[in-house]
C-alpha cells in the first residue's frame, strides 16, 4: 500500500460519505442517554457500508447483484423509515421533552444499516470504476481504508451530537429533523435516480 493510494482512498471516502455525519449525529441524538446506542449505530453503519462495498467489489469483478435500474429504489428505505419516525413524532407531538425521550426508542442497528445502504447507493457507482482500475491490491487497500474510516465517521457523528449547542438543538428538534432528513433523503434518491419515472 502506497501513501498515494491511502490518501486517494481516504479522500474518496470523505467526499462520498460527508452527508453520513449529519445522519449519524441525528441517530446519536435519537438514542441519547440509552444504553447500547453507540454499539447499535456502529454495527448498523458497518453492516450498511460493508454491503455497499461488497456490491461495489462484486460489480468491479463483473458480477452485478443490483441492476443499475434498482439502485434508485433504495430511496424507499429511508423514505419508509422517515415516514414511520414522522408518524411517531406526530402521535407524540403534545408530549413533553421528557415523555418524548422516554417513549422514543433508540436507533436499531438494522435501521441504521438500511439508511446507510440506501444513502450509499450512489457511492456504488463511484466505487465500481475505481475498484475495477485499482487491481486486487489497490481494491483491498481501498476497502481497508474505508472500513477504518467508518469508525472515524461514527466517532464524528457522536462528537457532533454531544457538543452542548448541537446536543441542545438536537434534543429539542431532533425528533422532527430526523424524519424530515430521512424523507428528503429518500425522495432525493428516488428523484435523482429517476425511479417511478420521476
């Protein structure tokens, strides 16, 4: 592994996953004060991102698990999760902050994985040509760097969610912002990919 390849891999990861930090911070805010939140988010992020990398690697080798036409429909995952979170927020709209916090469950690993995978659908299109031209050794270097940086991203999401000003804003508005972000993300993926003829 050369430093050039490591730097390129780190840069590619950062550019294609910068939006994940915001989503991770929202997940951390949702699970604030609950045991196992960090573990659930980390496991979910690794599951979702490992699936993205696996599909990209397989496609680079010529085996396509997901046809290109199916990728835009991944937007249904965050859209559905956002609608579910929005309905829950609406049902508890008159609750106090303490009641809302006690009632809401923390994020599950599967929910985080689904959002991560759906949000990374466009990453697959970027990673495939890079992996295909990097060769087996270069591809392995990219994958190792990506998996190390997933932990950095989880830590960054947690860091931002625990900054006093951000934590206060997220605790007050996170239950509203998370469904909006997930619905917007899902809609963007669907529209950008031309799903349903949009």
